[in-house]
C-alpha cells in the first residue's frame, strides 16, 4: 500500500472515529431520556440541533468521501478490516474524554486488533 492510499484509509478511519466521539458528546449533552410518543419530537429536535451531533454527522459525510477515494486505491479485503483501528482510537479517546473503563480485557482485545491489522497490512 503506497503512502497516499494509506493516508486516505487512515483519514477515513479517524474521521469516522471522531464522528462517533462527537455523537457521544452530543447525546451526553442531551442526557438520558425515555422515548415516548409525547417527547419524541421535542427530544429528537434537541438531539439534531446539538452542535456535536451536527459535527459528528458532518465527519461521517466527509469520511465516506475520503473512504471512497481510499477504496479506489486499496483492496476492500485490506481496507475494510483496517476500520477496526477506529475501535482502538475510540476506546482510548472514550477513556480519556468520557471516563469510560479501560479494563485489561479491553486492552488485550485492542492488542489483538492491532496484531490483526499489522498482519493484513503486510499481506
């Protein structure tokens, strides 16, 4: 994989990861709620007007465009598994930003993901 192809794939993965984090920040700002017929429209409006939600959806749109460019250059059998790097990024970012738990089991899983990505990238 050449540097331009790798860059497209990595940027697509990072944008996707940032989108997830922004969506989480947006729903955290709204807070927990029960979905009922009475509140679905007001809560839905509150959710879609959160700047982090709008930013996250924008990141998704851009990530899809970048991903398409990456797929033009990289076999899907290599590119698609590399999306798992987004989990690695988000696990550490969620731990840092949102105080989510980083257990030994998660760290082992992240290690396995990283080994898998290295094996695929070299193949």
